[in-house]
C-alpha cells in the first residue's frame, strides 16, 4: 500500500485505518502514515537532513483510536478528543530534536520549508495559538 497515493478511507473511522492503508516509515521507529503523507514526509526529511546534516526526529505518526484514548487519559490538556485527531487519519506527525521548540533554528527551518513538501503547523499549534504545539505538523495533501 506504499505507492504514494492516498487510499480511500471511506468506511473507516479515525484511528481505525487498516494497516494496508498506511506506510511504515523507514528508520525502525514503526511509525506509520497515510501513503501520500509518508512520501511527502520522506521528502521533508531529506530536505531537513540536507540542511542540518542530521536526520529529522519523528516521535509520533498514526495513532489508533486506543492510542488516542490512552494519550487523552495521560495528557488531557495536550491530546485531541479521541476520534478527532489528524494522527488518527495518518496525516500528522510530532517531531523533536529541536523542532519541538519555537525558538530553534530547526523549527524556523520547518516554518520556512515544510510547505514545500505539503506540511504545515496548524493555526491552533502556532505560537499564540489556542494550544501551542511547535512539534505537531500536519499534511495538507498539496
């Protein structure tokens, strides 16, 4: 299923996508994304690697409904309502290694370059947004 084309998610609920509708990202983390988002993320990761001479650090991708529920219990102020997260569609990533802070060169690079690869920091996650999360990036499909 990792052909780079979005698979039809009709008939599936958020956090209940079949494994065949997702792509495991390289690097051994086991993180998965929707195929089109995965291909776009690999491009983003290559650009980041070229800029910093180190790999981008991915801490989270697709989340099952159960994972969303567990995260909501453990971090209620940070987690979206289970079943409403972009992670549950395989369209969001959480990043670290500098990207998780608004004041770093890595985050500034993401703000300037992520859009070229179809990724963006949602308004609510931006500095001054309703829930600032500099580490949370979403795929726009563009």
